[in-house]
C-alpha cells in the first residue's frame, strides 16, 4: 500500500506539471503531438516526412526524447527544424518535468506544431502526461500485425495511429485487417493512416488530418 501511495503522489506531481506545460503551449499557440512507438518504427522518419509536407506558414519544432545520444536531434537540425534533445539517462519514457525544460527555448519561436518524440517504448510512455494535445502511436509492418492486441493500453490512448513501412508489408505477411480489428477493439475513435515514410504513400491523408486538428484547436 505504501508503494502505491508514493506512485500516486508522483503521478499527481507529473499531471500538475503537464497542466502547466499545456498552458504554456496554448499561450504560444502551439499544438503539441506526443509521438510514441517501439524503437525503429519510424518516429523520426514520420516527423521529418510530415514537416516536409507542411504548408509554408505552419512551422514545426521537435523535442527528441532518447535514453542517450543526439543522433535524431542532429537529423532534425540538418533538416532546418528547431529541436531540443532530452536524454532521459536511462528512463524509458519522457515525463512532464523533462518536457518543461525544453519549452522555454522552443516556444520562444512560437512554432505552430511541436512534435514530442517519446522514447521508443510501447509500454509506459502513454502513462505519463506531458501536456501534449494529441497522442499519436506509430506502428510498422516489420513489428507484426498483433501489436494492438499485445499493447492495448498504448493503442487505447491514441488519437491517431500511423502504420508505417507499408511498402514492405507483403514481405512481412502483414495483415492490415487483423491489425485494424485489434485497434478497433481497444479504440473506437482513432483513425488509422497506412503510410510509407520511404515512398511517401499515405502521408498526405495523415498531414491533412493533423492540420485539421490544429484548425479545431
Ligand atoms: Mg527516433
Ligand atoms: Zn517508462
């Protein structure tokens, strides 16, 4: 019981800071998207491909969450995108205090969209509110079509699901209908976008959805 009480207190502190992050984002007119996936599903690739398809008057910024390294942040910088790298030092998820440290620098530029690339992990990332407006889960065909069945909590928390690497689906005997049925079992509202960040297929529909979310916010 003691352990449960302590965890509860930590979560409440996180939620409090997440609410402060949300207020700062709203004051800057920035829509924040928490991008979650397993390692290697294509979070960085999706953010880059999305940024490249935004209208000229919609400016993106990125927070990169990784256990270690600046590899993804350097990729964003090379693409001309404002980025702050957060190294979690072993923690398997971002939390609201980590995101808070990155906001002053990024929100000074008043970006229209802030992509928060979470640590590659389908288990606990969705349990920690960051202050973001949207949760997006990226899956990919090499991971297999059973992901929504095995990680229901993650897919239940999604506002949208992007299924990447559609171009190699046949190689992995990926059953889209099975994947979609699993998603529908845990989440009745999240749209599914089947895309390939490598070929560009399907990305226009995803970007249109994202821009529509921004228009509604
Ligand atoms: Mg990445
Ligand atoms: Zn974690």
